[in-house]
C-alpha cells in the first residue's frame, strides 16, 4: 500500500474538498481520509491521507494533487521503522 499525505488550504471549503477527494478516488486512490479524524484545530484538520494500491498510480496522483489550487502541499508518507 502506498500513501500520500496532503493538506488542503484553509480557505478551501467543504464542497471543494469533496470534489478533490472524488477526483482522487476516480484516478486510482482506494481510500482518502483525514489524518487526524477528530481534530478541531483548523490546520491539523486539513491534513489528509490518500491510500493507493497500484504503485503505478502513485506518481500520477501526486502530480494531480500538486496542480490543484486547493492543495497547500502533497508528499509521499515518510517511511518509518520503529525500534523497540
């Protein structure tokens, strides 16, 4: 599973956000969700995660996100290795 994190600009309304999410789903994202689902802070609530199964679609979706006016930034999720 490949994941992209992105942030909506704070002036992007809910209708615009839903249109972006639909566009991502139509172009290969399997799931799009808030990174912090119950967050009340406007900045943190604007962070989202797109999950993509097909590796070949990841770069296309990343380019799509970076071209959209309502997106502040988009990047692949950082790979982390937790050590006990």
